[in-house]
C-alpha cells in the first residue's frame, strides 16, 4: 500500500542502475523509507526489475510498459511480464518514452486489471487535464526542458504545478498528483508539496548524488514537514 507524501525514484538507464550499484540504490531507499515511515518507490531498468523486487520490501515500479497483450511482439514489455517480475506498478509516458493517448489509455486499464499502480507522466497543464480523464492512480507533471537540469520545477515554474493540481482536482479528485523535473534537494521537495502536490518523481538528483542516502533522507524529512504543514492548514 502506498502512503502520501511519496517519493518515486526513477533510475533510468544510468550506469549506476546496473548490478550491485542498482541494488545499493534500492537498499538506501528502503532504509530511508523505514527510518521516516513514508512511501518511497524505486523504478529500476527492466533488466533489474526482478532482482530489485526480490532485494527490497518497498514498492518497485517498471519504467515503461507496452499496451500489448501477450503475443508476437518482439522486444515489448507486457503488464504480465512486469507483474511476474515483482513490480507493483509502472511509469507511463515518461518524456523520454512517450506514448500516444490511445496506448496510454490501454496501459492504464491493463494495469488496473492486474491490480498494479499506474503513474502517468505529463508535461503541461493541458496534457495533465487530458491524462486525468483516463483515471490513472497518479500523475506526475514534468516539464521536459527542466529534467536533469537541477533547476526544480517547484521553483522555476510553480504556476505549472499549481495549474496541474487544480486541473486534476476538478476532473478526478481521487488521482494523486506529483511533480518532477530538476528536483535535487529537500528544499525542492518541500516546496513541491507546499504547492499542492502529494510527492515527487526524480531521477538524477538521487541516482547521481555523491551521497544518495543522505540526500534522500533530507528529501524525506522535508516532505514530511511540508506535508504536516499543508494538512494542518486544511
């Protein structure tokens, strides 16, 4: 079960996401999750999915899944594959792995049928609004021009975050809204939650950090403080 606020860590295809280095990143995330009592999700490369799912108790997501049923789809990744590997859910439509709207709809439906969590990535308020109409479990708004820059969307483009939160609430208030792109510090995470999100999606800010565990601890602490502040003001 996922609790909020939440931190989702996308390992992408970085060199740090292979072999024992990938396992260590997942183990750090598990340690911080236990220490702070909050949900932290890791999304390793598909080749590491089963190994990571068997190494840690925190939720493990696939980075991508295709809309196909099992069959003659060479090179494709099906929902059945990631479920068998131990995934609890999947990212969908990341800016580096775009999908057409009809395929996104199919993937969300197929994940739901297999009782897996869907995290849909969007890039604008308009695409967020369209995505909300498909009823994924979570949506992460990520302006692609800020991804990997270290310039957090929560500071550079707060109006996009606020607009996305408002758009989702109007369409389907049960969808959890996150933000990402440039998130690299506890301050960035805290600010994102203060803008109305329920967590963050990040990659290089954790995977490429000199001390991943330390930075993740700072993010978890800031997330919980900001969450308590926003909840008490409601």
